[in-house]
C-alpha cells in the first residue's frame, strides 16, 4: 500500500529523506529493544535467584518462631515482633535504565533510645530460637526491598519493551514498506513522463525535419 502523494521530484526527495530517517530510527529502536530484552532477562534471573533465597530465609525464620512458641508465651512473642526498638524509614530515588525510570529504595535505620539493638527485650527470659528469628527477619529486610525493586523494574521494562516492539513493527511492516513502494511508484511515473517527453520531442523533431 503506497501513500497518496503527487508523483514529482520534490515529493520524491522528501520521501527519500523520510525513508532514511525511518530506517535509522528503526535500527536505533531495534537496538534499544535488544538491549532492553538483555537487561530484562538478567533481571528476571536475578529476581528468581533472590526470591528463592528470601523464601528460604523466611521459612527458616518461621521455623524458629514455631520452636520459640513451644517455649515462650504468646505475649512475649507478640512483644518481640510488634514493639521493636528500631524504626525504619524508606528513602526512594529513581534510576534511568534505557529510558525506563525504575525505583531505587533504601532503608534508613532510626534507633529509639541509646541502645543500638534490634531486640526489644532482655535476653534473660528469651531463647535462641526467637533471637535467631528476629535476626533473620531483620537481615532479610534489605533483600526483600531489593526484590521489590527488581520486580517493579521488570514490570516497567515489560511495558517499555512492548511499546518499543510496537514502534519497531510499525516502522518495519508499515512505514518503511509504504515509503519504499511510494518512492518506487514516483520513480516509475517520472520515468514514464521522461519517456513521453522524449517521444514528443522526437516527433516534433521529425515534423520539423519534414517541413
């Protein structure tokens, strides 16, 4: 399917420039799509590895809490989990990856009081299991945050890959073929006009010679 244009040399020049721009844009978008896919695959692999690691550590912490529950009162366990000495705020920034703004997050620790401890209780009446569970949960927070970053980045990159793919396909299967076909049509028309002019000139020449 060609464009509806006047078959003249000015239009031919304009379409040739447009074709060159579209071809260059197609290559740049294709390179961007390939790089996005490469980064996306790396993130998916990292997400899978980190998710398995986090799930294993959460399961270990859960087992420690189960063991601690057999030795300690429910009230003590609730205090250990619900009333920490430390508060955490979340700092968020943005990182640009191939035109995709992905979130970067960081925990900022704020200790309550002078004691820098994550345990909201004394160690006299506690058990190793609950201590390990609290420590596991505390140490897993950065990994959980990083996992959230990666999953959000994967979602955003999926959208960008899809948008880039549509643009690449539009150029590859619509715009560029249309321009090529239209340029071919204009060249054919110009060649026909040139042949017609040549024939007319020859006829005029013959008429002049006859006279």
